[in-house]
C-alpha cells in the first residue's frame, strides 16, 4: 500500500466515524459534557447525573438519565413547581453531534460545545431566629454585567440556618464576580431574600446573607385592562430606547389586545380563562426605528406560542409549554 493510499484510507475512516449512525446503543458516558441545541440553549450533562443549563433564565436543570436510547432531562421552572421530565429519543449519533426525536416526534439536534463550564458552590444564611419548615426551596441566579442570567439553580433543601447551592455557568460569561439573586421559598411564599445589588465572589465559596422577606400586601392586578410593560423577554431584560415607545401589552375586553413592540404599535385577538391564554396574529404599524428591531421581532413572534399566564406580585408571566416566554410588570396609568 502506497503512502498516498494509506492517507486516503485513513481520511475515509475518519469521515465514516464522524458521520451520523443510527440504531446503535450508546453508553451514557459518551453523553457527559456540554451540548448546544439549534436554538442556542446549552445542556451540561455532568458525570454524577446532575444537569445544568447555562444562560437559561426560564428553567433550571436538576438531573438527567440515559436508558435504552432515551435521554430524560429533569428541569424546573419556578420555585413552587416540581421538576418535570423531558424525554428525547436518540435516533442518530456522530462524532460531534446527536439527533433526537422529542415527545411530539420533532427532530432535535445537539452539537458538542467546547466552551468551559464552571460551578459556583456557596451557602445562604440568615440571622433572624426563625425556624424554617422541614423542607424549603432555594432559588439562586447568577447575573452578568448586563443583567442576563448566566446560570441558576432551584432545589429543595431541608430547613436549617445555612442552605447550600450549586450553579453551573460558562466561564466566558463571567469574570471574578457576578450579581446574585437568591431567595428561600416555602410553597409560593418567599421567606428570605438577598438584598438588591448583592455580588458573589466566583473564586471562593461565597456565603450570602439573606434578609427576612416582607409578604406582599398588594392586591393582585386584573389581567384585563392593566398596562403591562415588558420586563423580560426569553429570559433577558427588556430594553427601552430613546425617542421610541416602551414595549407593552394591554388585554382589553371582547378579546382585543393592543400594545407596542418598542417600535411599532400592534393589535391582535386573544382569548383565555383563569390559566390558559392564546393569541391570534393581527397587524402592526410600519414605522422604521433605529434601534430595537431584534427585540421587537422576538416579542411579536412570542405571542403565538403562549399557552398559559399567571400574575404574581404585580408581574404577568406569559408561558409556552416548557418555558416563561415573557415577563411584564404593571404600570399605573
């Protein structure tokens, strides 16, 4: 065999190994590490079975399991919810990618990511002489300089004066410190929270002091007729732009919805009950704006996928089947 032929054969073998193959069993060990789907969401499958979701502001990962070509991801969206399973059925695998079918039979593609994942472990504590319930929920978020979510955890802990947490994040997103949001819940009621502006040292094991949360005495605002200003979209803080209207939504009687995407005014139809809601696309003005085009498009594209709503502490959450699509805050008119 000539040298050229040998090199050519080696290249063919490498290409074949990289091609997607189907119908073969796959060991769970080969799934360890960081993956990224086509929507840009990261999934870190850790060797001990824990799951972290860097940059995800809509859900926190808890655990994962792989059995008989079925990958099960356990995630939780809010502190008062139980972890919900998402099943992905492996169809093809390759050197740097995987292809699944979800529960609805839709294709889901993952590619191997070589970004570095780090973990922050720390504790939350409080000084008040209050005995916690037997089990509480600890919710912690790490924030980047622009306020985006770098990582979060939502976990159940036995009630005691010090509560541990562990969060996975991409090292490229944060430097030596990060903003931190932390709360301890019993059911839907927050018992303790970290003061606004609290920072965490990423080079050590931070211990975060919590303050007793004062229960909100606000009367919940009605869904209809309230001016809802956009606060978060797809897990990221909403932006307002000079000389442009703020993004907002007003749900009116007779199934009419109006608002602004931050540039153009829009109108559409909506219907809902005490929990469910749906939107039917309508129309919008055609103003050209110098800024905010991407946010405006995402806001309008969000509405058709919304199926649920809830109002908590003056904030309206519009939810898709598996995430919080947008958060609005009430504004006095």
